C-alpha cells in the first residue's frame, strides 16, 4: 500500500479581502449549531498488519487522528490468539494496541469468533480454532449425538460452513466464547482499561449477526440471489421440533394449524424444496412458513443474547462502563424482487414474516434484531452497528435493492426503541465516490445515527476519502481545533474570527512539534468563519484565512493562507 505523502493538505482559498484582521466587519449569520459530544468517528484497521506494513499503518492512523478520527477498530481473531485449547498468544495485539494508543487514538477490539477468508474484501485466511470442531464429537445435545461436523451449519444445498459454529450449538460453544473474553480481560484490563471506546462482539459470519446464507460454501447463493437457508443440521432440526411443539403443545394442533397430517414430530422439518418454499410465497403466506421463519429468526436472536450476555459476564467490571456492540448487515438486495420479495433478508435470518413487513411499528421486520440491544443482562450500554450507509437504491433487476430505505427503516426503529445506532459503509469503494459520502450524510442528517466506522483506515488516509471524512466529522461534531505555528516567540496568541464567528479566542501552548512551536484553541458550534492570529503584543500575523467546516482539526503556518487538515 502506498504511503500517503508527508504534506497531506486541503487548500482553502483565502478571501481576497482588504478588511484588516484587527477591524473586521461583523457577520449577521453567526453559527448557531451546538457540539454533539456523543458522535464518534472511527476507522477499521486492516484485517491483519504485517510487520513490513506497520510503518504505513502508523502513518495512516496518524493522518486520521490529525483530522478528527477517534478510534481504530481491530479484529481480534479467535483463531490467531487461541492457538490451542486455553492457550493464548496476545503478542500481535500487544504491539498493535500499543501503536494505536501511542498515536492518541482509542481502540475498538472486535472479539472475532468467525473465520477470516471468503467474504468480500477478505485478504487473509484465518480459520476459527481447528481444535473446536473435534472437541465435542460424541457429545449429546438436545437428543443429538454430534459427529465431527456436529457444530457446523448445514445448508439447503447440503454444504457445511466452517466460518462460525452454528447457533444451535451455543449450549456447548458459549463456554469457549466466555473463556476467550475472560482471557482478553485478564490480559488487557490493567493496561488498557481507559483506552477502549467500545468492545464489539462477532455474532456470525464476517462478524455480523446473521446466517452464512450468501457465503462461498453454497453455490450461487451470493449477491443478488435470495441466499440459501442454513437450517438443515441435526441440531437445527431438533431445535425446530422443540420450538414448534412448545408453541402448539400437540402434534394434532400442529396439523390443524398447518393443514398437514404428520404422524411423528420427526416429520417437522425445514422445507424439503427451499426453492419452491420461496417461489410459491410459502415463506410468508402460509402458517408453516411463518412458523419456520419465526423460529429461524428467533434462533439468531437467542444466539445474540447468549453470546453478548456471556461476554459481558466474562468482562465483569473491567474496562469500566465501556459499551458492547454488535453488527447487523444491510442485506439490501432482492427486497422488491417480484419472485420472492425480502427473501435474502429472510434467508439471512434478519426478519420475520409473521409480522407486517411494511410497517414502521415492526421496523419493517427488524424489530427483534434491533430490540436485541435492550435485552442484554448488563449494566453496559449495547450499541447496534448497521452497514450499507453509502449505498443508493437500485430497485430494478438484477439488484432489486432498497439500500437507502433499509438504512432508514432500521435506524428509525432503533430510535423508537431507544437503541443507540451507529453506521458503517459496506464496501470500501463507497468511500471513493462523492455519491457514497452524500448517502452517508443523508443518513446522518435524517436518521438517528450517532457514529460512523469506515472500511478501512487506508481508504481515508489520503485523497477523496480523507477530505470527505474530515468534512463529515466536522459536520457532525460541530467543533474545530485550530492549530497555529507561531511566527515568533510571544507570551500568548489569540485567534481573531469574523464573518460567522465573533470574539477573540485565547490560544494555549501546544508544544514543539515538527520543528515548530504550536498554539491551539477549540471552538464549538462553528460551521464557517474567517480568522487570523494576533500576539499578546497586538501584532497581527498579516494573513486572513477561511474555515469552511472541512475538518475538526486544522493546521495553519505563519504567513500562509493554506488551511491543512493534517499537521505540516
């Protein structure tokens, strides 16, 4: 990856004004915005940083820090750390966390209980611990004796997934998640207690709360298809039968509700013909289909609650009140496909079909997924992260995508339920277009998103990604710290603003950095203004500048009209 050039600046043309800095005209349109202290702006680290790439990574995070990024999220790979059962190697993360902290950034560790490899953007191959699959061979759970594949998802295409353990194995595997979180706490609680902004928990493939319905193990199940159901393992079938019998009480009642003539609970199964199940509309129009999808969705919610509760308990009171977080993907395709509307979301386990999918009251099907954040038995706040904020609606074939609608549906329901929601872009390419940034601004302007995490830091360390993210942060943080390199030694300096802001701001000495003495001052609620600098002896530095809400950190050299978003 190319290292960004040392001088990463955004030039802002100075107003060709004859107005002297010490006697400016006063604007009638002073800013009235207020600071948003809850807004967070984060960037993802690479999936893995090789030693040869560490200097580039450090340059990238320093750039991000200089224009206002708060934290770097880091996948803490289960398969890389737990090298053998209950044997942990944290050395890579010791180094990486130390580098991030040294640059003045917070850390968002992702307890990544999934494999890396096979998903969009994956450039690594880290399986989950290989000892896991055989550890529970021969164990019995819900009447099922497990073989070597007993913990794996088994799809409608009769394929196993090795990216995560299946949700129906949680009574066995949750102890492994808890042990990993305990080991994380033991190793890092003392040294990084104040440095974690949030602790995210992987709840499925790609770290997302979903089934691997559109992943590489199934042929043709990816975008923009309906995806493949993942409910055909012996454990899944046993769970389905238990859930249906718990709902109806007797097989006779099941037959009455479904219009069937089953003679054994062993005949309660996932769809024999999944293609027909969707194409006929059975998944949303008949009682069997609604019951099956309700169970499929609830199994995912139960998994999320089980793992989040286990991690929270394992962390105990360490890391203070650092929130937990979980991610829900924006499965935005096949939404209005006339052959099977909303089917991709259904196959991923994200929505029910027994409720009104067109109603704000149900979150358009997402009520349980969103409401999970309120179910966790913890004093820690739980944050929902939702993806695809950069995408536009493309409602025609082959996509049948309503990505923007989805971004608003989920956020609106989160607001209704009092759930804190933050956003992400789904694909790195969205950061390289103005349209992608416009969509993210639109989401933050009109929905209750309170933070953004971008994929990845290298995409916002130079070029359009950098300038757009800096401006995005300035727009929603609504404050700016102005840094000024003094032209000559003085007892103090003041920033003198006009045309949008009035009143001198006394600056504080920042230190000797990059070969210069720097002063700084932070100003809130200021979208745009002109400014210059005056020493305590009344000496004007002779140059007027213009702040255009292009960053939350700006850097100015004496005598220069250039306003940089990273320190020269």
